[in-house]
C-alpha cells in the first residue's frame, strides 16, 4: 500500500511539473525567449522558439500614405540581429497580451512600443501565430504593424 501511495505521489508530482505551466504562460515564455534572444544578439536562442517554416511580415503605416508590406526571411532577421552593435540597446515593450488558443494553434496580439537607446523608434501591434508541436509552442508566423 505504501508503495502504491509513493508511486501516485511521484506520478502526480511529475505531471504537476510537466503540465503545471498554463498554455498561455508557455506561449508568453516562447515570445519572451524570442525577445531575450534579440536583446542578447543570441540567434540560437531565437531559433529555439521559431518553427522551421516561420514567416515574417511587416506592414508599414505612415500618415497620408498607403500602407506597405515587407516580408523578411528568418536568415535575414538572424543576420541583422547578429550584426547590431552591442552598444545599441533595444527594447520592445509589449503593452498587452491577447492570447487565443484552439488546441495546437494560438495567436498572441501584442501592441508594442520599440525603443532604440531608450528613444521611441516606432510602435504598432505584433501578431504572433504559434503551433504546438512535441509539447512545445513554436512561433510559425510574425506579422507586425510599424507606425512612425
């Protein structure tokens, strides 16, 4: 009887550790890891949360002009992040997370302000699309607006 009780405690404890973190917390953690990698210029850290087929798109919005769209490759993003001088301080302030989940698909709508050396560069909204594969949330698409 003691042995069965011990096994139940171990099983419950393991599942609590493995499954204790909410889906929303896991999604936020993936996005935070993406930005931590950007701040540290750590392309391997960034790649750890990106799906191999991740796509990147931006919509530039300027007053009195038609919006323009730009796509970027993951390789291009990683190269540009890796070449930012260490004395340049980047900070993307996520103002809110609006997460929607449907089983293995999630989106996180995050209004933001982007600062370079503590000066506001631009603001807008990020839309992260994530999929859950092998019990990990991976970013499969990022689209953002950039307002000057």
